[in-house]
């Protein structure tokens, strides 16, 4: 059975309407970035604005010798006093994306969950390979902790999260935060994270459809991020979290992924290793779902289920109860 035949029927209908050249050619980074931006703009075009959420742009001091890091802070307008916060890292395979692409999503999550969200705009590879992106993420998080009082954020209830490449950065950031011991996060939301540079799992060979994030996209993105081909013997766990040999003392994790996602095998394995290391971990694998299905088919039943369960997990982590 081929890839399309295994898709959830609602997702299959969306995929079959995609042009065969929809795939992002990572060998042409500038064109891929422009194409991704166009796709993201089209996905929200004509949708009503999300009301009741304010946002403000800030600049966090960057890593030593590097530029400042933009951070956009969102807050529910009807909530006074200190709130828990999610520190969010956008996706894009380490080579694409920006703070604008998730602007609507951030506002939706703030409204549904009732927390503050700080979204970071890190430098991208290949112009800025590892460790620049994750160091930017660390600098932004450190700024959030340092300014928690004026931002009306409860520092004991700050979670980190991200999707795809952002999920990979989040996993690396969690390891970095643990090891440097300058701050402590309460939760990690790893949405179909990109965490293994080796490209050796069965799923990494199986997903080759040009309309999807596929094996070739992944190989080229890892090469851009690492500055060399993936799979070498000395890749840092802060770059590829599956390379970590010690997963103890990490914050509780929530990992949702699709059964037809290129990353499903590495995500399942990472969840299993977290559990074995004593880290409270919740894993969801959505049948018939491809990478980024919730973005490209937001009204599908499985996408609505994914979003409801994601928000419930975050609500429990930040407030200790179910979603409202």
C-alpha cells in the first residue's frame, strides 16, 4: 500500500489537491523560504482576526557576540495578574520560517488556554548553523525568566514547546537548560519533533512523496543545520536530541506525531527513552496523518482531535487541570 492510500480520508482529500511540485526544494533555500511563507499566508488568508489577545515585540540580548533575539509576547486581554507561560519555537526544518508564521496560532492558543506565550525568532541555517539557532532560543528563554516580573509571568510555570524543527530545537533546549542549570522549565511540548540527523529509521525511508516533508528534504535540512552531512559520530545532543545518552531529570514531555510522518519512528523511540529515564511522557500517534497535517487540514476530524488534546495537555501542565 502506498503513502496516499494509507492517509486518513479527510487528509487524503487535501493531499490529492496539492500540486505535485508543492514540495519545498531545500537545495534552493531562498526559494523554499519564499514558498513556505506564501503557503502559510494562504493558509490563514480570509480568516477572521483572533480577538482578545494583545501582543508586543521585544528584543532579548543575544548570545555573546551575536545580535539581539526578537521575542513576541502574547497575553489574554481579560487576564490580570501573573500567568503561566509557554515559550514557543516555530518550525521550518531549521532553515525556514519566522515569528510571523505562527502569529495566528499563538493568539488562538493564548485564547483557548489562558496563558502568556513568548514566541522566539531565532537565526536560521545555513547562514547560521548549529549552535546559533538553539543558542538564540536559550537566550530568549533566559530573557523571559529574567523579565517574568514585568511580563506578569509565573517563573515556576514556564513551559517550552515547538513543532517540527521547532520541536527539535525545543528538545535540544530542554537538554541545554538541564545541563546549564540556570533556570528550570516545567514541561516540554514536542510536536512531531525533528530530532534525529541520521535518517536511518524505516519511516525516514518510507516517506518520499514530493508533496510532503520527505527524506531528501530532511537530509538537506540537517546538512544545512549541522554544516555537514548528518549521521556523523560527534553530533551534539543539543542539535539532535536523540544523540543524548542521558535523558534523566528532563521536564515532563508531550509528543504528538502522525503515523505517516517522516519522524514517527524517532519520535516513538525518544518517547520510550524518556519513559525509561523516568520522565513523565505522553505520546500520541495519529493514524493516517502526515507531517504538519494540522496546519494543512485544520478542519479535518483528526486535526481537531490533535489540537484539543494538545491544548488539554498544555493546560494540565500549566494550570494542573483540564481545558476550559
